[in-house]
C-alpha cells in the first residue's frame, strides 16, 4: 500500500490536503508528519502550505526538514502546493528575499502593482482560473485542458527555464501555474480545493510512478 | 479564459444547525450544514461561507466540528465568520479545514488584530467583514460608515477609509455587507460596492440585498465585485446556483462551470 507523507511544518490547511488525498487515495495511507525519516520512508511526498515564505523556510530549517525534502524531491513522486511550490524554487522576493530549497531553478515574484493600478486586477489573485496544460504529463491525465482550479496567492513563480512550466494561467500576463521536472510536480493552485479537477489531479498523483 | 467571478452561498449556523434551513431539492435534513454544503458544491458553488451566530461561547466548539465534517467531504474553499476574536480562534478554524476566516467586530475593536492574524497566517486567509450604512444625505456626496453588531452600533468610521486601513493591515479580501439593503431583496448597494472595490485593491465580496439574478449581475458589472454572496434566493429554491451562473454568463460575466 502506498504511503503518502504530507509535510507538516505548522503552516497550512493540512487537514484539507489529507482529507482530499484520502478521498481519492483508494486505501493509500496518508501521514501528516514533520519527521524527516518518515518523509524519506514514504512512497510519495506532498509539500503543502499557505502563508509567508519567510516563516515557511524558517520552520523547514528548524525542523531539520531541508535535506529530507531535497532528497525526496530527487527520488520519489513529489507534489508541491501553493507556498509549497514556491519553496521548491531557488529564491522568493517575499519577506525582503528568502533563499528556498533550490529543487527547481527559478524564483517567486510579487504580482506587479501595475496589475491593479493599470489593469484593475486585484491582488491576491483569488478564485477559479483556467490552466492551459503545456504538453502531456501523467498528472494531467483525464483532466480537460483549460480546466479551472482555485488560486489564492500574491506571488507567482518565474521558472528559470520556460520548459519547466507544465501549466500556464493568465492574470494580466501569463505565469507558470504548474512547474514540473522529472518526479516533481508543483502547483500554484490548490488541488485540494479545486473540486473535481483538483481531485482528479490528486488521484493521478497517488497513482504516479514519478516518470514522465 | 480569465479569473471567474465567484458565487458564494452563505449559511447561518446556530449551535451546529443551519438557521431556518434550506428548501431546495434533494435535501433530507434541511438543517444539516454538511448535507447542505454537499448540495451546494454539487450545484456549482464556488465557495461556501458559514456565519456562526451561536450566542454562547461554550457552544462555539460545535462550529469547529461542522467545519471538520464539511471539509472532509466538500473540496472547495470554506470561509467561517462569527466570533473570530483571537489568533487561537483562527488557528482552530483553519486546522478544522476552513480556508479563510472573516473578522468583523474584533477588527473594529482592535484593528491590530487583523495585522497579527495576517502576519501569523497570511493575508490569503484573512477576510475582513465590513458592515456599512449610507450616512450621506440626499444631494450630498455619497458616504458610508462602518457599523457593528448587525448594524445596531455605529463606529463613526468611514467605510472606504476603513477598507483601506484593513488592507494595509493585511486583509486579503473584504466581505462587504450593505446594512441598508440586507434582507430587503432590493439588490446590492452598487455604489458602496464600487467605492470599496476601487479603493481597496483586494477582492471584494458583495453581500446584502440580493432578490433576483440581475442583482448578481449588477453587483459585478456596476459594483465591480469580485464575488457575490447570497443566502435566501438559493436557500429557498428561488434560483439554483446553475441558473445564476447561466444568467451571469449570458450577460458576459465569466463564471466557472
């Protein structure tokens, strides 16, 4: 039976993530944990998160999770969600600049103020927006292109290589709603809050062997 | 495709039961928040808001259980308001599965509470509920003030300035209720909605006064609301969420289907 570790570093609606995984998991064991050895032992790992990146990275360091997460992200199916996606990058502009896990090349940037002043778009980007799939990926299986997912964020991900973007969303401009490489898939939106499409994506993750 | 305007049904919950119940199809227990939430989810609600109107603080714990049960079955965003006064209250609701909390009276009595909450949990989950009443006289420039305690207590605070202060403190969204329109079925106060939406820069949920589907359209097109919240038109089966979305889409508003 597959064991999914949901990383608990004191931030985020872990209960929702766990419940959604259990809902689609077909008997998968979902462990909410902050123990590095459990993350290393699990078959797959979810790094969720809401809040600010400074607190997130501080907690990951304090709980000595950084090395375990880097190792897991290099070896098994790994899903980052929202702040958990941004934490996988090299760097975030939030909180006067924070070094992140460096699993994927790129950085998180604040939505520019002109988005609101010129285009009248609100920040945070909050609600249901379409995601254009960039090529095929096992986690997109059975999900219609341009399906809507639930977003809530003020920072967006700018991957260092355009090819890392596995999904693109338009909010004044096009940004990477998903970045993926090898066994790592990370979403800016919340699949656990995105009803059918989100649950389908999580179901695909639970079945995924990490290859593309 | 762009960001969809949201439709949010709102349920008043008293000691774990939905007040007055709902009367749309397929409901076995009209007071069960879990079953009602499941139905609204199936009908295409974009989020669900629960307002806890439980009077006694001892019974507040029942709301936590309601949220836990709903969040275990309904995978769309959930907001909880009513009685949110401390960081511990917020943590309890978020841990139970709520995505956002709405802070109302506590924001007025202690504005720095909003800053503390946003600092600790992030702006994305901090909604400030703003109840406003029109105070300008006929012929004067429009002006609204913030009221608390269901519109009974005046604060003297200018609603537009207050919304900006709350955003500066870290509010990620504003749930704006017109106390003049609430319960009247005469439509949103679209001037109020527009004033707050233009001034605040964060998403605004319009609330108070919805009587028909054109009111939802007006809230978005005239009021520039990012989301519309309604209770009775959905609860009593006058319209379904699908009908509301069809109507809005026919008027050129982007909705999730």
